[in-house]
C-alpha cells in the first residue's frame, strides 16, 4: 500500500502518485492478457486541516477531479515537464471537527465540489467512557487479529472487474428512479450535491 505524506503541496502529491505506478498482474495473474497499470494511493490524516489546505485551489481541484478515478490524469508544468498518471485512485481517511468544517467550507463548496464527494462519519459523544481501552479487549483478541490479517491478505489479492448480478441491477434501477424523483420534487438544500452522487457513493462503498 502506497501512503501519501500527511503534508505536501498538490504538485508533490501528484508526483507521489506518479511514482506509485504498480502492475496489477505483478503476481503473474493477467486480465484478458493485457498489462494493466494503476496508481492507487492512500492518505491517512488524523487532522484533515494538516493535509488539505483549502487555500490551495490546485489541491482541492485535483482531489475533486481524481474522485472519479479517470483513466488518465496528466499535468504539464514549465519546469517539471509532463506528469502522467494511469488509473489514479485516491483513498482519503481523515479526522476533523464540525467547527472546522463549518468555518472552512462555504455554501458553494458544501453543495458541490469536494465536500459532496466525501462521506462523513459523525459521532458527537463517546460510546463508552473507557479510560484504558486495552483493559477491555476481548480474551480472543489475538485470534481475531489473525483472522483479520488473513481476510485483508485475501482481499488484497482480488483482481478483475466488479460486475452486477441481474437482481442487483433490477433493484438499483428501481431505487435510482425513486431517488431521482425525490430529488427533483424536493426542496434544494446544502446536501443536494451529496444526494445527487448517492449512487456513486453506494457503489464505491460496496466495492
């Protein structure tokens, strides 16, 4: 897994992605006898404000564009030349506070752009008041850890294209149509951009 630095300019971020090219069939597995390349990168930021400088319009625009995982992402600069990224895929996990979001994003950025492409997992209080969580670990924690590691290794080796079953396609067609009409018949609000991308969020989360 290729990790991004917690703090870097968007130019440096693109360079890290360019350097992260990997062969999908590096273990001898081929997809339709073709040589596929990808550029996945994972960002883990305990504080979103450290990684994401909202005044850096280049970074915000790049992350917004990369959310769609384009086939090709290229950038040409006067001094660095052409940077060419095949099948970029950004995974961003970050922590922040509602106060920072409220102060940092205006209505335009909340309704569209980068914010509507994020899934916010919110909790306003601790589930349990545990001063020392290690004292409350289950007795079989070691066994659970070993099983989790095996599952992650298996998941990491999965290759190929995701496909829908006929039942899943039929269900999603009905759900999407109902969701569409609920949007056009409802009142506009600050979450409209997110709701408009609900199908993509569902698919990405499922994958």
